[in-house]
C-alpha cells in the first residue's frame, strides 16, 4: 500500500515559511537598500561635480594657453569633454539610475522592483568594469611606449 501524500523533497530555493511566499526580502533589507540608495546618490553627485570641475579646469587652461588659436582650443575641449563624459558622466548617470531603483525597492518591495534593482546594479558594474579595462589598457600602452622610448633613446 502506497502512502497518500509522499514526502516532499527539500528545495532550498523555495521558502518553507508562509511569511516569505513572494520571494521578496523584507525586514532589515528595506533599511539596508534605503541606506545604499543614499550612498549611491552621494557618489553620483560627486561624479557629476568631478566632471564639471575637470571640464571647467580644462576649458580655462585651454583658453589661457590657446594664443588666439580658437580651433585648437575647441578641438581640445571637445576631446576632453568626451573623455570626461565617458569616465565620469556615464557612471554618474548609471549610478543615479541604480540609486533610484534602490529607493523604489526600499519603498515598494515587490518582485518587479527587485528585478529592476538587480538589473540596474548589473548595468552599472558592467559599464564600470569595461571602463576600468579600457583605462588599464591605455596605461599598459603608455608604459610600453615609455619603455620603448627610453630603450631606443640615444643620449
């Protein structure tokens, strides 16, 4: 004779309590995510301030040293502005979006907001990793050029 209800296998990915049936974390999680969003907003603002200062200092230095060569000054500003937007502006924008999704998750705490929170975090860290790899590649190229320059330098 077979039992009517066979024992269920243990599934570590399925909650076994009635409180957490939705799979969305509760309790201290909301407080931690709210604190995370505050710090993300803070660092996004710091990145924006850094971008404005970097471009402002570069614009002033290019205008002072341009000797009335407007074309050279403008091309330098455009080049520096594009690097500034890539190194500071894009991470600031993505971090601001991540902070907004963290704040929404802390206030609403639904499955869709949790997925949006994770997605924005992944996008931010992916872009930051790609930027870090590009910067490290530029540093490696600079080291090779300097070593090659000193190697073949006739002094």
